[in-house]
């Protein structure tokens, strides 16, 4: 749609490509002209780290704070026990309380890199929905909250309808998820005056339910804003790479590997990603995204530097860039490459190169590693590797060796001290 926002936040969201849909553009825009408005995004604790698929939402919270408002990061300690069924073919595995708490502790590490927590007018708030969901009385909840929901309407939402149309089971447990998420919005409005829920476009139905519930119970107007579900130019879901999920926590994916993910962005995605994942001026993002030939590679390095600096800091970004230059331009090993450290006991009389490719993360399975070798895509210390049966003993690891899968993915293997 064509809408010309007056608030700084909505101007940024629309200019940089963050907006898929909004429940009331004019109403939200008007509300955001007053500083200190509260908006939230919920993050279920299904893993110990978020991946880059969540980064667009984190950047929305960052921009909300930078334009004078107060972001809430809602940890789904309660809703994770149910699992969001939105656009999933099957039920999520159920996690226990200890695993959920451990995942929340891991996820929390990322947010402080992007937003500032505090008590000021724009100080971010972190809250766990287990605070109110864990102690709900079932009968009271059904009577006070459940009566506001029409099953007919819930069945019409695309996230549910698509599952039923494929004749895939939707458990009663999962069906309750949208009610719980709606209750989150109501509770955050009641506690903090929260007027805005944001999320990916797959959350539209859940967000609309929360808006309707808050209006019915508290007679207050609140708003919803969704971002597009991103895929890369080659059609892959954002957050995935050839070697798996691109995690945000450094202990699950090294800053170098994170930097390299962005450096490997497809040419067609560079301008769009610069707008979404960096704070460079829009005109500069457009200029860099329009470069062609060898020049687009410089734009990709800028993208990788900017995104890595936001998450891991400027030193980590500089180290990753230096390592990449050493590996790709000078044929060196690179001090910052992902490293597999093996004990003499693990090596024993020798360990196969196939196992090394799997354990270093360069291949998902032995079959994939063997195919990589057969296709002449594997290298050992920059020399072509042709024998999948080759064994590496402890003597060969007196100094680190470098494994390469194609031209862009590398890892070191070293012997433990």
C-alpha cells in the first residue's frame, strides 16, 4: 500500500522494507508520535540460540528503541511448553522446564548487543510469560478468556487452515497456543501499557487474536505489525546455510562463520539485506546493492562487517575479515577459522578424513563428505583430496591442518595440548 508515515519508527520500517502488514497504519502511526510507547516481540525458547531468521525481529526492536520507544523482549517460558503450530507440518517436540530455562539463558545473551535494558523512558524490558501462564487456573481461564474466542474464526486462520487442509493432525494442545499468545498481549498491555505486537507474517492470526482480546477485556486499542518472511534469492529460508542453521550465539557459531555467511550473500540480496540488517543510510544501501561485477564483492564485505559488528563487536568483525583475506587471497590457514580440537585418544591409530569433515561441520554426514571428495570439492591444506579412505594420525597434527569444502568453507583440525 501507499502510506506516508509521520512517526520516525513507521518511516524507518516502511523505507527499509520491514513491513508486510499492519492492523491499522494510521492509528499506529498516530500513537507512535508520542515518545515512550511500548512494543513487544515474543521469542519461544526452542533452542539455546536464536538464528538469523529472528534477526529481522531483533532489528525491529532496535529501531523501536532508537526512535524513542520502549521495546519488550518476551521470553516464551510458558508458551514453549505448548509449541507454536503456525505453518508447521507436525507438532514440535515438547521440552521440559529445565531445558526451556537453559534455552532462555542462551537466548538472552544476544539481545543486549542490540538493545539497552533499563528503567528510562526507552529502556528495554525483558519478561518471561511463564510469570503469568504457569499459574493460570484452567477453569477461570476458560471462563474469563476462552469465551472470547470463536472456534470457527480460529479455524479460518491460514496457519491452522493450511495444516487441516493437508489432513495433518493438529493437537488440542497446539490449538490452545494462539489463545495463550493473545493472552500475552493482554497481560503486557495491563502491566506495561504495551500497544504494539510485532512478529513475522506467519504470526498475523495470533497477533489479531491478541488485539481483539485486549479490546474485548480491557476496552483498549492496540496494534499489530508484521515483517515479511524472508527467503534468499535462491529460495532458501532465511536462517539456513549449506552447513545448517546460522546461530547468533558465538558458542554455537563462530563470529568468522557468521561473517562468512553474510559475505556469501547472493548478489541480488545485497541491497535488501543492507537495509534490513544494518543501519547504513538507505541511499547508501541502494548504491551498494546496485554494484555489479567485482565491485559487488566489496558491498558484501561491508554487509558482513556491519552485521557482524552489531552482534559480535568491531574487533570480531575485523578479525573475521582478516582471516577471510588470509585464507582466500593468500592461501593461509587463518587464525580465526572454526577449529576442531582432537585428543590423542580420539585419534587413536588414525582418524579418517571423512570423519574429520563431518566433525568439523564441513559435511553433515559421511555420505556427504564422500560425495564432496568424489566431486573434487574437498581439499587438505589446499591440495585436492581424492581418497575418502585416507587416515590422519596424531603425527600429522603436530601443526594444524586445514580442511576445505569448496572455495568458501574451511576449518582447522589440531591436536589438543
